[in-house]
């Protein structure tokens, strides 16, 4: 996985999906005139075949394909073949105060009033997360299972619905993003278990210096290939991954143990308290002693 951009981090903090409608739609002779929608629509084609237009592009949709219709982007269903099974949901990706007021739209943009045009949501799932209109991923079966669970939750709408629907909608977005990443990085997928094994090794021996040569040998990769794939998967180099893990361990010790900063520095693998303090401040923005004072209300003994 590439290092998260500021825009991706900001979006992930704001994602709060609300499902407007969810149902198992089955239709023969599926057609729908050109329209725009105000929200997002996620559709999984379980059975049958569809010909659709999104913007200026015609798509042939086969079983296992997923479509994400975007706010304000014109689309139409041109024709279908056989009975089409199309479980799908309408949802807002971000929380909107007028969520309950906004309906599902069946008109094109020119037919919409100014008030209706004001309901068109900000498009973030493609512009920030690069989710395309038509999604073809190997984990589509897991996506279908989660989508069906969400539809079942929507149909019941018990007292826990609002929490559960958010978590399932977020899981759908997560599965799609991970599926797209895997399809774009076949080399990463092949070596996924080996990379996980080296990450585990780094965490188990976080207080030791582990050479890249040892890690790459564990992953049965060249040093260059291993370093590239590790950063692609975790967003950090192996050294940065270890530094981050050491600092997290140090923070736990500072909060929950009576050890001095010097002792903590030794426990997490630093040769001197100076080197530890420098690394800690670089990562956390404050000194270890300031961290202890801030989070425990105590000065270091």
C-alpha cells in the first residue's frame, strides 16, 4: 500500500456512511432512462448481464462485476440479458444533516430543481480513494456476502441498525479498496504471507537490530525487491516500521509502568536516552518527559 496522502487520511477520518435504501432487486428486461443520483449507489451483478452507460462510456456488466454510481454523474441502463439479480444500496459516504430529507432520484440533471441540485453529494470515493465506476476484483464474493448482510440489516432495522449499517458500509468500502490494491499489485499478493512473517519478526524482536539481509532472506526475496514490497504493503520501510513499533511500546511503558525514561529507552532497543528522546520527539512531536506529564499527570521519577 502506498503511503497515505493527507487527503486520504482526512477522508478516512470523516467517512460516516448512511444507507438510504438497500434491497435485493431482481428484474428481467432491465432498463432505466438517463438520470443522475444525489448519493452513491453500489450494485453487485449476481446473475444475468447488463449493458449500461456511465458518462460517455458503455459497459458490459457480467456476474461478479460491481458498479459504483457516483453523485451527479449521468448513467442509464440500456438493456439486460436474462433475469438480473442486482443486490444494491444507496448511501451517503459522509454524514449529512439532511440525510433523511434526500430521496433517490430518477431524473436527469436538466429536470432537477435548484433545490434538488443542492442535494448532490460531494464526490470523494473516486477523487480521493480512486474507486472506479466498474469494479472487477478477486474478492468480489466477500463483498457480496457483506452487501447481503447489510441488506438483511436494512430490512430488519432493529435498534442497533444505525451502528451496524455504518460498520458494514465501511467494510464494503474497505474490501473494495483492498481488492483494487491487490489487483494492481500481483507481486504483493504472491508474497503477502512472507511479508507478514517479516513484520511479525520485527515486532517480536523490536528491541534488536535486524539487518535487511535477514528480513529479505526470511521473505525469500532480494533486498531491493523485499524493501519495495514491504513499503508498498505497510506504507513504511522495515526500519520505519520498527521505529514506529518501538515508540508505541515505549508509550505503553510510560503510561502503565513506573520505569524511568532511561530504562524505557533500553527496553525498546535504544543505546542511549538521547537517541530515544530524539526519535520519540520526531515521531510524537513532544519529548518523552512531556508525554509522561501530559498523559499521566506525573513527572518522571
